[in-house]
C-alpha cells in the first residue's frame, strides 16, 4: 500500500510542477490525436460502405454520381449517356427521367449500356481487316 501512495504523490508533484506551456502542448497533442482518429474512422467507414455497395442494381432514388461510384465508371460517361452536361447533378434518376419525359427504365438502360461499354471497351484483338 505504501508503494502506491508514494507513486501517487510523485505523480501529483510532477503534475503540479508543469507550466502552462506544457499543458498547451498536451492539449494540442490530444486535439491532433482526436482529429486523426475521427478522420481514420470516417475513411474506414467509407471503405466498408463502398465495399458492400459495389455494383448495386440501378434504382430510381440513386443519383448519377452514386451509380458512377458504385460501378467505378467516370461520371462524365454516365452524364453523356443520359444527355446531361458533365457537371455534378445530385438529382435522383427518377427526377431526371421525369424532366426528360422518359421512363426511369429507359434512363437505367442507357446507364447500364454506358457502364458495359466503359468497363469493357471493344478490342481489335483477333479481328482481321
């Protein structure tokens, strides 16, 4: 019991001897560790989320950006496939289809076609001219 009391007294004396700049450095270290931990958590969460949402079947609630990310295709290819300018558009596909007076299934088919061609471009191997 005496040893633990001596250790406590030693810690108490050490903490009381610290000056304000020591506390400032300790606070900065705690903030940096918290910032790093938060961003590490967010990065791991995003990686897990996109690992489970790879090649999701295209639905009307999805945005073009979501589909592009899920299928690992550049968004500009998908925007071009459905006749939109290649700028970010957060609208769901059903709203885009309604604005274009097209059925959602036609927009989904255009996206699927663009995805297939973007992933597997036609090759000239084995063809004779």
